[in-house]
C-alpha cells in the first residue's frame, strides 16, 4: 500500500525538498503540506528538487488561493473541503480548473468534517473526472447515530449509498440530548516553552 505523509506545514523549503528527494525510492502517494501553504514561493523550490507528488490546500478557502499553485503546476493534489470552500459548486469549479493542469482532487476529511460534509464530498468525488483520493477518518459512534447517513466505508472504499440527495438525516432529538461542549486543538510548545503552530 502506498504511504501518504503529512508534514503539517512544519518544514523549511530546503528540508521539504530534501525529504521529498529522500522519499523518492519509496514512491509515496504524496507529501502533504510540506511547507506553509501561505508561502507558495517555497513550493517552487521544493518542486525543482523532487518528483514526490505534492498535496496542499486544507487551509485554503478560495480559488484565488490556488491560482499560482495550479497554473504553475506546483502541486499534484488539491485538498480543500466542501465545508470550507463555500460548498459543492465552488469546489467543483476548483477541480475543473485543476483538471486543465492534470492536478487531482483529494478532499480534506478529518473527523471535524461532519458526516454532512463527508457525504457531500463523496458525491462530488463521483462527479469529477480528475478524482484522486478521498480522506476519511470516521466519526464517533454518537456522531454516527445523530447523523444517519447512507454512505459506507468498507476496506478502504467509500460508497455513497442510494438514498436521495446526499443521503444524510439529522436526528434533532438525539442531538438536543447531547449539548455542544467546546473542544480545542492541542496547544503545541517547543522545548523552551515557546508556543508554536501545531
Ligand atoms: Mg493534513
């Protein structure tokens, strides 16, 4: 099975270039978010040094964020989520734009993308010709109960099911019985205690 490595924007451009080059013999599926997505200059340097496929975009929200990345063919996969990109239509347009440059889709799918967002992603994946891969991390049993969905995940493959629409029913009574509790991402600190982007 191919490996996918996520560097979470932590590498410097030259570290990312070297990692991509060192990983080439192992043919990884991709190197994700190797450098900060906001500094797109960095990817020009990485690209010059490695043929390891690059994926980026889970923190990007508009097609304009991708303009240089796509037209200069600095990436191989676009990673935005339906829920962060303004919905199905804008993301569909992004995928069509990317397709002109042989760049594929790879919709972001962590647990905090609800089953509604996941169902929308699975349907969109089926509608585009440059589908690449779909991230999926599943949800807690309670989330699965509140959001009854038609899509299924079996042995690495998602199936949309055959329910109408995107196939998700929200059980409002069950949801009301479990009030929202605030939750935060971990605070990351360096060895000297400095707060650091995680
Ligand atoms: Mg990621």
